[in-house]
């Protein structure tokens, strides 16, 4: 009986140790919840500027990183409100606003949100014709809780059909990672569909997260018919896709939110 008791105790200890060890491994994994969302300059499809609806879409998904497009800063149409700061407060996240253009008595551009501290932020001016809306990519370097460094690019490319500017913008975004050794996420409204020339340019360097056999549409939110919102990553060997979801709220925006859970993999050293 004593021997049996010792054996059972030993087995229990092995199981307990294994469970703790597995739990530690799970906790050490770099799991990153990423959201891209074109928020219709905070207006909602009812044009009532109800940011609580927009914030709820974000909060329900519990993202760690967010790229927002069409963000107004104290414009007349936004009733002089700071959409970036209001949404940051409603979601409890750190944020930066990057201006693309002066507009309607204020500014218009993009925001990046993060659960973690921004180490460095910036803006890339994207090429475009002088008579068209200026386009940018907002950038942020972020240190994860485990100590790894990543970058986030949020962008909103030209919307005109068969736009040569969009092709040039895709090439400019690619140039950002040509000599980049830091794992990077690209998120935004790219205003083109899978299989198009612009998306092909980006996918020559970036890895997309959508299902290429059956891409789930993201626009318009009331009856989605085409995919124009994306999350991509670079390099391929540093990232793993765990989950992906398209969430369409008919009131919050005319775009659906596109959400992906990624794992940052350890760098292989030879």
C-alpha cells in the first residue's frame, strides 16, 4: 500500500508539473489581437456621431492593436470633436493620430491604438496625384510584454477605380520593409480586392491573413460584397494566424471590422 501511495503521488506530481509547465508556455506566447476598422470619420451610418457604438465594436473584440481609418480631428462635420482621443478613452487604449490632410476646419487622417506603450511613432507620406486626397501610412514601434519589438503600419490607400496612385502607394509601403528586420503588421483599408494588381504588389512581400479561396467581404457593412480591408504581416516565418473574423455592424460604420489573432513566433537562430 505504501509503495502504491508513493507511485500515485509521483504520478500526480508529474501531471501537476506538466500542467504548470504548459501554462507557463501559454503565458509566454506572444499572442496579439489585431483590428482594422474604417470608422466613417466617426459619423456612423445614421450620421449621429455616436462614438459609443463604434467603441462597443472595438471593445467587444478586445484587440491589442487597432488601425483606424477615416478619423476626424476637430472638423466641423464631427462637431469639433477629437474622435481619436474620445475613442481612446472609451477603449482604454493608448493612441496616436496621424494627419493626412487639413479638412473642414480641422484635420483628417488615421489613428493607431495599442494596449502597450508606443516606443516610436511616425508617418509615411504615400505618393499620389496633386489633385487627389493625400494618403499616408501611420507607423508605430511597440515593445510587447514579453520584450519583443514589433511594428504596426496603418494605411488607407487611394479609392478610385484602376488607380495608378494605388499601385505606387503599394510599392511605397513595400519599400518600408525591404531592409526591415523587425516583425511588422500592415492593417488598413486598401481599397482593392484580392487578385488585383495593387494587392498583388503588396502580397509579393507581405503575407495576407484572409482565405484566398473564399475571401470574406468587408464592404459595405449592410450587405458586404467585396473585400477591401486587410491585415498582413512580414516576415512569413515570424507569424502564425490563430483566428480571423469579419464583424459587420450596420450602424457603426459603412465598413465591416476585420479582426485577426496572430502569434509572434520566436526567431530561429542557426
